[in-house]
């Protein structure tokens, strides 16, 4: 066994004290005694011991050691006690320990435990280390707490590279100036925290490349001036894999290649730069996989080639740059896979090739620049919910396959809105809904296949709306709803709506353009009451029969046959023809509308409307009176011509006349069929017919002749005369404009 003399010599010269022959034993009490004796003296290199077996407990608590203490590759029977001690530096690399107590130690240099093995914890709470604390390749086997650095201050970093620690590493409230490095470390604390950095302050970065933790990485209210990098880390804890709530990280949080088995909780975190996931896996199938509620990211959120099992919850998230999702899969048991309610994104939101089992909800969120969701697949009751959102740039959905409603009620899109080349299935309701939305720029819905309705009720499209190549399958009578919508231009292309229709009720359209195409099939109109159009173009504007056929679909739509005919849309289309300088087309269209009003009227109304239509075309064609007058004239002419003997002169002195018959003079009664006295007007059926059909005209015939030989003929003439007065009144009213149609 080495005696005190050997120890003193080693301390005086600074040489290594190593075993001599087979004797490698060294009494721990001798070490203490020697150090007490040589306090303030000895070689600057300090006491250096190598490959020795230290017998007994080495208790150096409270000692003031002005030099280094190095015990390399040594074996200790019990834990080392250095609590409250002051020394220049400590090196226990390669040694086998039963534990190390460094409470409130003061070290001017570094503390090294490289490749050391300990059967007990390393306790260094409230320690002050002016150098580095190096635990690289350290192996610790303990029950719960393996490394405790609560309240410690370390001036030049903490390293645990390659360490294997069976228990918790804890540094609550610690302050580390420099990097904390855990590359390739393995830390296991089942059902607890593997690493706890609550309230720690790191004036540098934390790095854990390929670290493996069984137990949580917990760092609530931690403050890091640099970055937190966990590339390739594997962390398993079913309650939470990483907890960084209310922490501050000055630069990136890099989670490239991580595999996290348990929720990642980043609530109220403050990042100076970006949050990065690349080829990462977060597995928390029973609930939330990633929580970013109230988090503040100075940079962006970048997720690529990653998978999340569990919901991404990011309510009230603030992102200083943009959100980028590329080749991401999210599987959630909740109907929503991602929640961004009230989020603020100061740049854009870009999604490419993502698959979500659950929808995206961003109620009340704000996106300063473009939002583009491309090649997106979602299966949920609600695939996209952007109610009350403010989009500062373009909002594009392209080549998406969505099972569940797309909804953006009361949203405001300051750039272009484009929903293109996508399919949406919501068979029990609305497939796409932008009700009450304000669309500042052009809105385009094109090349869509929808199961469920397209809703744009009460929306406002300030720079135009395009609906083209849309196929809608729905049990509702309305396939596309533009009720009470306002748009500067509505361009309608190919719309295949089945038995459903287009609801234009109350819509206000500055310009309607129906695309010119020989194969275009106009959609049915479900409702157009209150429709207002300032101008129009396209083949409907140029073809009045096409306009009539389109308007006819309103009343012929399935399920609407018993409803009152909508005349206002017909009048609106007629006005458009008049404004375009085509009054004849306008009149014809209104006449067609009047025919349909008559057909749908009650029987009592029909008794008035049918004659009104037959006689003057409901006021639109007053010259129809002329054929009726001709008919009346022909009737009277025929009756009078065949019954001339029933007419006698009205003058008494002309009622008889003398004639010579067989040389004898006789008095005979005068009729229209006989000769008349000289100077008396002869009966002329054509004039009688004219005066009867047009009672306002008097040629003297009706004053000169009367019916005396027939009981029914006066009734016929009276009826025709009354009919003539009616026709004359209608003709004059129509020609003078007194007869109005509206």
C-alpha cells in the first residue's frame, strides 16, 4: 500500500502516482491528510494519481485546494465527497466511482469525468465551475437521479457526449456559459424525466445529435441564447417526449431526424429563429403530437418528410416568417389534425404533398402573404376551416383530394382566390363554402369535382368570379349558391350540376359573361329572384332563345313546380336587351314571361290573363288587335251579307216604294235585299261590318239601316260592336303607351 511519503512526493513533484508492482492500494484518509498538510504548496500540476484502488471514503468536503486533483483510471470503494470544497480542477476520467458529491464546489478550472463509471449519482448542485464540466462517455447506474446540477454555474460548457446514464440528468436553474453537448448519449429514466433543464440559462447552444432518451426532455422556462439542436435524437416518454413550455431559444430549434414517442410540448415558447422538422417522427396517437399554443417563432416553421401521429395544436401561434409543410403526414384520432386558430403568420403558408387524417382548422388566423395548399390529401368531417381568416396575399388550393368540407366563412382574401384541379367530398352538406367572404382580387373555381354544394352566399368578389369546369353531385336542389353575392364580373363556363341548380337569388353582378362554346351546357337556375345585372356578354346575351331556355329552368327545376313563378329575372334579362339596343328581344322575352305567369296563375286569373294575352300579347304586342278586328269585320260581313232581307231602312218615307208589276202599280216593303228608293243609300255589308267592328267610325250605314226581320242578329251585332270598342281601346292604349306591362 502506498504510504504518505509517496503521496507527499507526488504532490511535491507533480509526477503521476502509479502502482508499484502489484500494490495498487491507497488509503483515502492518507490523501486527505496529505492535501491538508500541503495546502498552499506543492507542484502547480497538483496531486495526480493513476490506476490506484482508493480504499475507504475520500472525504474532502470544505477543503481549500489551490491545485488540481487528478485521479485517473482509479477505483473507489465509496462515493467521493467534495461538497463545499475549492480547487483548481478535478479529473476523474476513466475511474470507477460509487458516487460523487460536489455540492457548492468551487472549481477554477474544469471537472472531467471522461469515460468514468459510477455506481452512484454525480451531485453538483450550486457548484461554481470556471472551466468545463465534461462527462463524455460517462457511465452511471443509479436509481433515479444520476447527474444533479441544480443551481450550478458552469463557465465553459457541459458535455455528455457518448455518456450512458441510467437515471435523470437534472440542471434546474443552472447557468451554463457555452455549449451543452449530448451527442450520442443514452439517458434512461423510465416514466420520468431523462433531462430536466427547467429555468436553466444557457449562454450558448444545446446540442444532442443522435441522443437517445427514455424519459422526457424537460426544459420549462429555459433560456438559451443560441440554438437547440437534436438532430437524429430518439426520445421516448408516453406522457411527453419534450417539454419546452415558456422557454426562450435565441436561434433555431432543430429537430431534424428526431424520433419522438410521446407529445412534443412547446406551448408559449419563444424562438428567435426557425422551428425545423426534417425526416422527423412524432408519435403520440392518443392525443396531441405537437403543441405550439401561444408560441412565438421569430423565423418560420419548416416541416419536411416528417410524420406525426397525433394532433398538431398551434392555437395563437405567431410565426415571424412562414409555415412550410412538404411531404408531411399527420394522423389524428381527433377530427382535426392541425389547429391554427388565431395564429399570426407574417409571411406565407405553403403545403406540398401532405396527407392528413384529420382536418386543418385556422379560425381567425392571419396570413400576411400567400397561402398555397398543393397536392394535399385530407380525410375528415371538415378538411379545411378558415373562418374569419385574413389572407394578405393569394389563397390557392390546387390538385387537392379532400374528404370533408372546405370552409372559409367571413374570410377576407386580399390577393387572388384559386380553387383548382381538386376534388372535395362532403355528401351531407357543403363541399366548399366561402359565405360572407370578401374577395378583393379575382376568385377562380375551376376544374373541380364536388360532392356537396359550392357556397358563395353573401360573398363579395371585388375583381371578378370565374366558375368553370365544375361538376357537382348533391341531393340538394342547389349545387352552387350565389345568393345575395356581389361581384364585379361573373364568368360562367362549363358547369355540370345534375338535377341541382345555380342559386342567383338577390345576387348583384356588374357584368355577366357566359362563355361562348358550342358544347357548353347551361346549368339550371334554382333561384334568381332579386337578381341584378348591370351588363352582360357571351352567347346568352346574343341569343334570346338561349336566354329564355335558361330562365325556363327556374320553374322546371325538380321540386319547385308548385312555387310561384319568378318574373323578376325575366324582366332583368329584358332590361339588359333594352340597354344593349335590342328592344324587340326585350319585348319578346317579357311576352314569354307573361305566358309563363299565365300558365302558373289560378283559374280565376287565367280567365282574365288568357284573353289579355290573345288580344294584345299582354300589352307587349298591341297590334295583335288588328287581326282580331279583321276577324270581327269578316264575321259581321258574312252575317250581314247572308241576312240582307232582315235589314230595313230607318227612314219612314223609305220603308216602302211603288213598283209596276204586270202593268199594275203596287206598294212593297223595302229591305236590304231589294231595290231602294231613289236617293236612299243602298245596304253595303262591308260598311256595316266596318262600323260594327270599329264603332268609332261612322259611314252612315248603321244609321240608315236597322234589323227588323231577325231576333238573334241584333245580339250578334251588339256583341261584335262591344268587342270592337274593347279592341279599339286596347289598340289606342298600346299605341299611345297608356298600356304598360310592368
